[in-house]
């Protein structure tokens, strides 16, 4: 059975949470304890890439049309991509 737009976006929720947490205070984020800034940036980039991929899904095969879904459904995901990209540029 094909996934819905909501299910695909739910798959990216952990990435949204991680990016926002690192941006707020990387030293308080357990997922990056002991990592160098370069390693943290790589982790943020992987999560940005994951979200970007989900946001580009179109209606091919079993993939729902996330790209064409209402912006209101994607707001937090789009914002996290911007936050992550800005975080990497600043660090």
C-alpha cells in the first residue's frame, strides 16, 4: 500500500526535531555529544538532505505528491531545511 503525504512527512519529523535542537543549542543535543563541529555539520547536512528528498516526492509509482501538497502541511519541514542550511553556513 502506498504511503500518504502525511506518512511521508512523519518520516521526516525526527530530522526536523534534530535540526532545530542542534540550532538551538548543539551542546545540549545528546546526538552530537563528543562530535567536532565538522561532524555536527555533516549530521545536519544529512538531515537537510533527507528532508529535501521527502519534500521533492512527486506522484510517481507508490510515492505520494508531497511536492504538490498544501504548503501548510510542509511548513515545519521547509523551515527546518532553511534552519539547517543556515546553521551549516554559520558554523
